[in-house]
């Protein structure tokens, strides 16, 4: 028996052991089970990638992070788990770890929200070439080569509106080669994301009461009402833009991002790629968030637009969504932006913000005591029927992805 200052310590020792157990990592995340909705933010340190497991076991990958940027005015964070592991490999291994048993060899859906490298992977002649498809193994191609996509959706036809910061032609040509190979070899169904559909993405194994993916924007088009399937756009036609003769008049890729609200009973999550309002002082159609906000309602969880950077997650959208939790897939030293965080907290002072990364010189020092987590994979596990949800953070340097933090469960209202 230990003694402290002459007193028997059994009670104190027991308290210490309980405290240590409470502070220690809680082990591994339990496997998905039928009825649960699992939402994973996969942290590669190189962009954005989310993996969904629907209540029936249907799987969906949204974006495949894979920027190759190493040096820039706005520096990237460190790649996870290290620079020797490709972003695609991180995503593949993560999916195989957390996909439902027996369903890790294919993905039912893959949605590419827009054509930027930090969402689809970049092109480089240094990347290996697929031996059959003759495309470079950028992230979305690497993942789809090893875990075939049954249904592949992208934000829309990239030739419809010329974007001022459109993805590089070599990257788009490489993606087209992959799509052709995947359709021919794996039977992948390829199409464009419908901005006003409730039936394009559905559970494929069985019906799930109260579950729906509501498409609300894509390719610069936004849904007019949640009660209808009509959409509108404020972006001039390509012919009009061409006649203007000003390259700065074309909308960028971010404005064209695909967005949706996924509902499961009383639980809702908003996810909108890199939607933004930035530069609306130049052209009002550069602000896609405001028209999108008109069809939005309060949600439990929001995937932050454009990595929580400047010119995104504006007051109009945040006041419509008022999320209780925001998941920000940060990968640059300017993310998150202090003014953007202020928009989030102004809309809901109690909001919990989770970051996949945080650069040491980021300027959010005044908010650090309010940010729930600043690193790691993020998982939202929604209970059967959508009645409650729990948020976990996982170690992104550990192949076992051990739990590093837990919040909740929170009741959905």
C-alpha cells in the first residue's frame, strides 16, 4: 500500500487511475453499424476529402485531396502522415479501415465538387502512369483505380463556362482519361451533379426512412426552393462573357462547387465544396453563397466552405445555417481566417469548430480557447434515426487512427 504524507493512499490512487483513464486516448473507433450515419473528414494535409457511410451501408467519397503544392505565398501545412505517402494512398487506406465489412472494395458514389487540385489531385509528370489507362495517378485517379467508383459525379461540364482560375488543362485531360478508362473497365456510371435533385444520391442497399441528400447548387446554378426541383443562375452565358473580353469577368472554380444538405431524421449536415462570396463587389454573381443561403435552414453540422478561409462562410449563409458544429479541412497557413470564424460564432456563439490542421503562424490566436480541436481526422457518428450525434478526432499519424478526442453525444432538435 502506498502512503502519502503518512496517509493511506488507496482512495487517492484510485482517483488518479480514473483520471488517467479519462485523459488517455479512448482506443479505436468502433466499426460502423447498420442504422448509423458516419461522416469522416480524412486529413491528408493536402486539401479536402470526406467519406460518408449511409445508414444502410452505402458509401460515398466527396473529393480526393491531393495538392502537390510545396511552396507558395500562402504556405501549405505538413502532409499527413508524411511526405512519402501519397494523398490517394491515405484515402484508400482510410476507406478500407472504416468502410462497412464486405464493402471496402468499391465506392457506391464519388462526388467531385469542383476541379481544383486540393479536391481532385494535381497533375505532374513525376506521378506514376497507370499501366492500362495511361493516366497519371493523381488522387482521384489513384483512389478510383484501386477502389472502383460505381457512380462518379462531377460539378458539371468544365467547358460550359470558362473560369478565370480553371484547373490546368493537363490535369483535366488526365481526369478525362481516367473517366474513360473507369467507365470502360469498371462499368462506372459518370454524370454531372444536378443542382436541384433529391434523388440523384440515394441509399442503394435498402430504403432508409427520413434519409435524403438534397442537392442545392452546382456549376453556378442554385436551387430556388427545397419544395421544387427548379434552379437558376446569375452567371452570364459563356457567349456573353466572351463578348465582354475581360478575363476577370469569368467566375472561378470555387463559385461552381457542388453543394448539398444531407438529412437523416432531425439531423442535417451542409457541405458545399469551396462555395464563396469573395469579390462580389466586382460582379454580384461571384457571390454564390447568398442565393444558396435562401434555401438553407438550421443544421447540426456544417462542412466549412473553402477551408474556412477569407471570403467564404459569409454572414448570409451562416445566419441561415447556424450550425452547432463546423468541420474545417484546413491545409494552408491562411486557414481558418479570423473574420470567417467571427461569422461562424456570430451566427451561433456556442458553435464547436474542428480543424484538421493549424499552421503555427496562423492569425486565430484570439479564438484558440473556443476552437474544439486543431488537428487530426474528424468523424461525426450519427445515431440510428438521426436522433443524436457524437464527434471524434482521430490521430492522423497513426495507421490505427486511434481516438484523440470525443464530444457529445448531442441531441438533434
